[in-house]
């Protein structure tokens, strides 16, 4: 029961992140996730094809698929071709879009790490065609995000397979249903991903997570709570590192209390506490806390370097607007243009 509660909290967090994306953007992330998870499943032999190209699954020890540290290497060009062939009209399928959304999944959702090639590739002779590996791939978070994407798309009116009467056939006295392409998921229905999610007990129609995933879910939940506590803690003159070391998060274990009437209540008992750094540092690419440079009358001082267009300036403005919504009124046009969704 506690694992299901923690899973729902993680799912809720991803849902809130998806609100800032439109349907096609969420579809793009869903398609990319399907490609990455499918590749990982084939490499781990959780899924495999026989000589007749029929798909089979080996789900006996599915919890190990989530526990093992892995690197998923899937070329952006291959994913782009895959989206064009199977997700036509539902996604942004260019190679640049794949690269962009894969970076979003790395930095915003922390599903994996990517090599930062920006500086190195400024020198033309350093460029190469080797795929950027998705390292430290977090299969649990990837599946939770995939589930959130599917639920988002269904909320927007898409169906696993939408059908309607074929009116041409009706005129001939035949009542046949045809598929509505722009309202349906791809014909493969992301089957491999859904099958693995159901076997692990974390897909949309599952009741309880697989027992072998309980500890993994608990760790991800603690990481999430530690990050939230870190972001909400007032600095009071402390540096980000001091906050991480001086603030603690409670470690709890589930406990069942049975009343005299025989009613069972599941609660949590605090058994330990750990510095926020223990869990925050487990998350990949957790950004440093942006401390607002205050001035005496309570306003916010905009650094000189943040007044001109640049990646660092954009990150600063994004953090300030997230922290204090009224800062949007004073943001330069180039900031607002970048923050507006497609």
C-alpha cells in the first residue's frame, strides 16, 4: 500500500511537469521513451524476436530489469526514422527534435545522463557520428514518465485505437469499422512498454507494484521529497552546499496498527534521518539552488550578465520566474519568446 502511494506521488510529479507541454510534444516524449525502453528490453532479453520475427517476452525476473544499471545507446537518427514510420502526425520527428526532447528527459525528468558535447563540438574536427549514450538509465522513472505521457494523451482525446464506421462500405450495405489515424496510438500500441509496465505492476491498470520494486520506489520517493525540501528551504545566508548538509529528511518505515475493533491502519514510523545531500546527490543533474540577489528595498537585482541573451542568462530568468511569478513582467522579450511553448 505504501509503495502504491509513493508511486502515485512520483506519477503526480511527472504529470505536473507535462502540463507545460502540448499534445504533440508529449507524444514526442512518449515515442522516444518507447524506442529507448524497447532497445533496453531487447538488449536485456526481456523482449526478443524469434526466427519468424514474432515477439516474445521473458518477464519472470522483471524486477531485475529495473534494478540493473544500464546504458542505452540508440542513435537519434534511428529514433527519428522510427517516429516518422510509426508515429506519423503524432510527434515532432526531426533529428533535432529527438535531440531536444531527449535532453529535456535528461535534465527535467532526470531519466538518464547525456554527454555534454556543446563546447567540444564547437571545434569541427572534434565532431563524430557516435550516438550520445543515455547512461545511468533509470528504468523505473522512465516507465513512470511513459505512463504519465500515455494518460496525458488519452485525456486529450486520443485512444489506443479509435474507430468509426466506414461510410463508403455502409452505402454498399456493409457495416465495417475503420481506424481513425489521427486519434489513435501507433498500430503497435506501444505494446512492449505496456507489457513490461504491467508485469512490474506500475502501468495504468495495475493494482500494486511488483514486490521487488518496493525499495526502488521508496528511494525515488525519498529523492523527490529531499529535492522538494531543498528547494523550499530558506537559505538564511547559507550556501547551497550548507543547506544540503545541514537540513535533514526523515527516513520512515511502514507500520500496520490494528485497533481493538480489528481495523488495520497503515502508517509511517520515523527510524532515522539523513542530510538532504544523501538523496539530492543521487539525482542526476540536480541544478544548484538559484539564490535571488536581493536589494535593500526587497526587490530583485538583475545581474549585468543576465541582461543579454545567453544560455546562462536564460537559466537565471527561468529560475527567477519559477520562484517569483511577477518577475515575468520584467523579463526581456527574448526570454518570453523562449519560455512560450510551441
